[in-house]
């Protein structure tokens, strides 16, 4: 396959079609991976992930909200809570949107360089 076609497909697929966003959705899951297996939903707002931990036991909740989202990170002696917000498809995979974005960019760059033959 021509590398120009591969680059074009990667470029076009990086844009969302329409305004709908897709977010992972789960309620009170005991792990991030189990939470992601519960499914996703179409969203006209912001994806949100809330991770709460009390005495080492964690709970993950992911969904879409249509009100403004405020990222927070609250650490107390025996518990903590983290709220992450993001606005790209399935960006709430880990609760850390910057990490997900860097993985996507690194993967795209590896595909492009292997197609070009570097």
C-alpha cells in the first residue's frame, strides 16, 4: 500500500465526525480495566472519570456529563479522590487524558515511520 494513502487515512481518522463524543461508562467498578469492559456511551458534553480510594480499596466511575467539569485531586490521610475530564473519543480510558494522547501520538508516529521505511 502506498505510504501516502496510509498517512492520509491516519490524518482523516484523527478528526471526529460530528459533535458526538464517545465516553467509557461504568459505575463503582473495583478496577480500571473492569470499568472499561462495562461499555461506552455517546456524549454531547465531557467524559469524566472519578477514582476514589479508601484504605487501599478503589472505586472507578466513568461517564459523560453536560455540565462544566472541574478536575480535582484530593488526598487525605486514609482516602483520596481524583476527577479527570477530557473531550476526545474514549479519552477516559485511564483517567489521565495526557497519557492517552501521548500513547496515540507515539503509535501513529511508529506506524508512519514504518510505512515510510525509517
